[in-house]
C-alpha cells in the first residue's frame, strides 16, 4: 500500500523533543569516504573531519523528525529499499542518505498508509517547517530549505544547499554499487497514527530521550509503547537506575480525562544529575516490584 514514513529519534509519536546534538557515527563517515573518495565539501576533497563537521552543521537542533519520505506503491517495499541501500550507492533508494551517517540503533521509522502520498509528504514537511522555532530556523545550514536533517530538498521546490558532492555513485558509473552495509541495523517500526498498530519488534522498551528539563524537574518520561512495563494506575515503584536502587518512586501513567500523556517516573533531582546525562533514552526492563533503567 502507498503511504508516507518518517525517521525519528523517538518511538513516541507525541514526543516533540529531539536531540540537541547530532549522534554522528564516525565509523560510518570513514566507510563513506572509503567507498567514495571523490566526495567533496564545498568543492574541496572531503576528509573525515570536514565531512563530520558538515553533517553536524546540517543537524536541526531539538527536532525529533530527521527524514520524511513517501512510497508511491508499497510502504514495505520502499522502506526495505531504504534499509538495504549501501553507503555511497545511488540505488535502490539513496534519498535521505545522511540518516546512515548516524547511530542508527537510536532511530525509529514511523509510517502511515494514505491514498495520496505526494500531498501527504508535502503537508508533513510544511508542518515540520511551521513548527520550527525561529532560533532553530535561523541556524539552519540553508534557511531557504526548511526541511528535516536528512531531507535534501523541499518537495517540488528547491534543493538544500549543503555543499556536499560526490557522496553517491554517479548515474553513468559502470561499476556496481557497493554491497549493502552489514553494520547498518534495522530500526523499529511504529505507525504515525496509532489506529492499527502492528506487532513491534526490535530494541528493548525505552524511555523518551532524557532532556535537561527532565533532570532539573526530577522525572523521566515514558512513551505510550513502554507503559506496559509499568502499573496501569498511579502508584509507587522500585527503580534500579543504572545500578542504583531507589525505592518508593512515584509513577504516573499519564492517563488524563482529555488525552493520554507521557508517563512519568519521579526521581530525586540529585540522583538524576549524578547518574544521567541528557540526550539519549534509557532501556526499560520489568523486574519484581518495579523496573530497571539502564
């Protein structure tokens, strides 16, 4: 079936908080330059340092959505092409290639079937641009192309001026594309609209990305998909936080009368400041009497 999909740094469709820093995979940068030594940054031969700096400059600070794409005929087929395209290859689907320069184990793909994916993609990109804070917008590498990190053009309009060339096989190259990169992991699938959630497989349950506000507020937020590891009502639970045992922590599942919100675990601020760094989520494992966060 046709539709649209988005690559994001969270598995929670209601989580609007992204990462402040680009989770660049320096090993992927090295592999790209090995297969594409002709890569250029502003017409100068790329080095690992200049390529990493340019990709980091493309990061859209604080935005969880990193790429928006469409599938004209089959979502499953298009997303499979996205996974299997090797670094430096042009086919079968090299659009959004900067995604593979990141720590892909920390990413999720959200998708939604629709009858007009072209219009849906444009609407999603427009919504992304409309919600971008002015301070983030003015810091974009190309302020005339307000799109997610790995989108390289505004749908139907202009291309992003990122200064990178030679990063993909040329159209007329006779040599075959490199083999698919076996180090690129699959990512967890979750729907954009939760009306028909498929079975989820992949990484363990996780919290939302830990932010400085979470640490200063003394809480850890839990997305809807992870709440099954917790009680269904407000209660106190024991928490193993990175090996430190905490008893009687308050748990609020976030089920309000108007809509569901993220669940929250209350943790002493001093403990969070000492043990947890902002940026990445924590893995959640159910244990007797509570949960382990690691």
